[in-house]
C-alpha cells in the first residue's frame, strides 16, 4: 500500500459515497440506478475504442463480475428502499472487507502480514461501529439489515473476482471500460420494458443527478481496479470502505441523520487501521 495507491483508494471512497448518496436521493430507486448503471454503460462504450482490449484470461472474470454487479445493484436498491442511508450504506460496505480477506487468501493466495491484518481488523472494527451506531435509538428493521448484509456479500464477491480479472487483463483501463459496458445493461433494459413508451419521460427530471452519479461511479471503481493491480486485495477493500465515514457524514448533513461521538470514535479506529496498513506497505 504505497502512498499513491492509498491516495487513489481514498479518492475512490469519497466519490463512491457521493454516487451512493445521489442514488439514495432519487426517490424512485429504479430511476436512480437506471441512470447510474446506464450512464456507466455509455461511458464504458465511449472509452472502448481508446483502451487496450483485455487479454483472453480476463473474460471469464468480466462476465462473472457483470452478473454479480447486477445482483449488487438489485440488493442495493432494496437496501436503500427499506433503510436509512446512514444505516444501509455502512452495513452494506462494512461486511465486505473481512470476507474479502478470507476469499483473497483462498483464491489469490494473499495472506496479510501481522501489520496488515491488524490494520484490516481495526478498520473493520471502525466500520462495524458506524454500522451499529446507525441502528441506535430504533428497533432493528430486519428486512433492511438482511438486504444490506446480502449487498455486502455481493460486494466481497465482485471485489475478488475483479481483483483477479483486472490482473489477468493486462490493462486496468480496458478492463474497466468493458466491465462498465457489460454490467450496466440489465437494469436499463428492465426499466425500458417496465416503462414502455415513457422511458425518457420518467428519467428526464433526474437525468443530470443520475448521470453525474454515473461519472462518479465509473471513476471510483476505475481507481479501485487500478489499485488492485498494485496492491493486495484485502487492504484495498478495507481502505475503500472508508467511504462509510464519508457516507455517514453525508447522511448527517444532507439527510438529517445523526452522526454523533461514537461515529467519530469509529472514524478514529479506521484512521488507525489505515496507518497500520501503510506501515505494512
């Protein structure tokens, strides 16, 4: 985890929290995700003529990731529909790093050293603290929590699949462009079928916000994919989920959700974990 890789992943975390907040802001979640996923497809298609074609070994990962991302979008839409942004987002993102650590050890043969493992553990403790604080003062909404946990599992799955795929591709830009082109087709296609004859009319009022979200989404994941070619998967996954702190702050400022001292403490644990991962690097 060099300073450059760390900076790239932290920037990805901020942009990721931004596009998730935009998706949550659009009341009709299908509208939001149609614009974000469809916009990502358009950006990917526009980039394809200018980037390297992924190597043959990357294509099984690309197709698998595209399917997993569709599942992820569906689960994330359900999470946002059922729960508060400050609750659903931390739980969805906070469950992924430890699962990625285990999967990366099995499939990528990446076993973190003691410093990296301590950093990942501290970061996950901070992320869990943010998630639990989101449940404070209200009865648990188990359907929302279940959807958010399932979203976290899908995040862990595509993180490992894409980490292996982008390394096999020979080009992080090529892999990113083709992944965006493939993964974003399903949801707009479903929306077009559902809103037959009214597709453009339904989307037009939210087009600017949704397409900005698409730019942020593609930028965020492109940075992560590049980072995965330069560092191990588990520390990147833990560092990327610092977006939870940004998401909690966005929830407090824009959606009037509580932040509170426990979330500040959780943020402190996350920063300490990042420091240990940098020491490992």
